């Protein structure tokens, strides 16, 4: 599974750094380092929709306050 988080200026302002840090922590906590690749990218083209995150080919809007729900729903349910 590949998770790509936008770190462009709009998403950075909306908390992409916190999202990345929390995803790193959750991936380590659940020992998924061998199954989940976490990457950064610039602008996914949906700047109005919060921190833009792609899981493989699927778009998600995530915020620092919704990272746990996103991880539970989109990562843990597919491992």
C-alpha cells in the first residue's frame, strides 16, 4: 500500500506536517513498515479539500484531527 501526502503550500497550511508525523507514528505502532510506503508530493490539484492524501489511486481529504479515523478505515481495514 502506498500513501502519498501532499506537502504543497495549501496542504502545509492545513496541517500536512502533522498528518505525516501521525501517519508515521501509526505505521510504526502497528508494525506496518513493510506493508505501507509513506511518501510526500507537491500539489495533487484538490487544494480546497484539506490535506490531500492518496492511498494507492484513491483520493482522501484528511486533517490532523481525522488522521486516526482515516488510518483505521483506509489502512487497517485493508492490511
